[in-house]
C-alpha cells in the first residue's frame, strides 16, 4: 500500500502540472487568452501560468506535457473553458485526464526510466 501511494504521488507530481501546462499552451496559443484569464480558469495563480508558458519545469513534466499535446487530449478541456464551463467541471476534467489510463501509463514509463 505504501509503495502504491508513493507511485500515485509521483504520477500526480508529473501528470497534473503537465495537463495544466498543455491546457495553458492551448488557451494561450490557439485562443489568445491572457495569463490572468488562464489562471482564473484553471484556479491557479498567474505566476504559475507564466511558469507553465515559459517552459521552466522539469524534464519529466516536459515529457508528459509533450505526450499530452501530441495526442491532442487537452483540447476538450480548452474547449470546455472557452464555452464557459463551470470551473469545478474544468478541474474535474483536468484530474480525470491526469489520472487517465493513457497518461498514467506514460508517466509510469518515464518514472521507471
């Protein structure tokens, strides 16, 4: 059980920021939202969005972010935000994607490497 908790914590350490980064990149690049607007929609501080967009994060988070973006699986979240979805629903979508089988398997593969 302890080992599993540690693995889950490691997965969350990479996957949740990676999803937020991918969504931020999409909202900023494709929809031209400001950092302040993105922060508000994601429920994070504007400096966090600045960090997401500047690429100043770990190699593993970067790898997971690129995986997510290569599959385009962050798009439904960006579209939900642009259509005015409830912020609670957006956070749930982020958590669901971050814990999805596809993202978890990828995170697990890079943790082991």
